[in-house]
């Protein structure tokens, strides 16, 4: 968090999109934070912004997700596919050539 505050641009936004361990006693909110007008946003994946909660209940969010899913094209993000019986080879690729890998998947059943 401290590094994000340090490097974000003037009047930038830092989003804590995960649980941050500890109590935050080492977080410094002077210097870069104050002078650069950094905005800190706390996000929670399991909920919705309280400002939108009256308009985006769980049912509406689910409907929107189902409508948007067909538009998401993820196949281009999978760079390698391996049948399960070649899992060791897949892990070796990730270990030895991470620069060549974006996403490796292990396939099961027929059509491997």
C-alpha cells in the first residue's frame, strides 16, 4: 500500500482490492499521500458500493453478469493447453519459461 501511494500520479487513486494484513501502523499518510492528493479506495469483492446498493441488488447484478458473460473472450489469454497426463511438462514450462506463458490450463477427458 505504501509503495502504491508513493508511485501513483498526482491526484491519483489507490484501490485496496484485497485484504491487507496487519494493522497498518507502518502506513505513512504524510509526504506523498498528502502532497499528491492521493485518494484511497477500499474495495470488497463480496459486496457492492453502499451508494449503489439501492439500485444494484443481488438479482440485478446476477442478471447483468449473465448478459455480459457471452461478450467476454478469454481464449486469447490461454497461451498453452496440456492434457492432465502432461501436467509435469506444463509446470516445467511455467517454471523455466515464465516469459512465454500467460495462462496454462490442464484439460480433462476426451479432446485433450
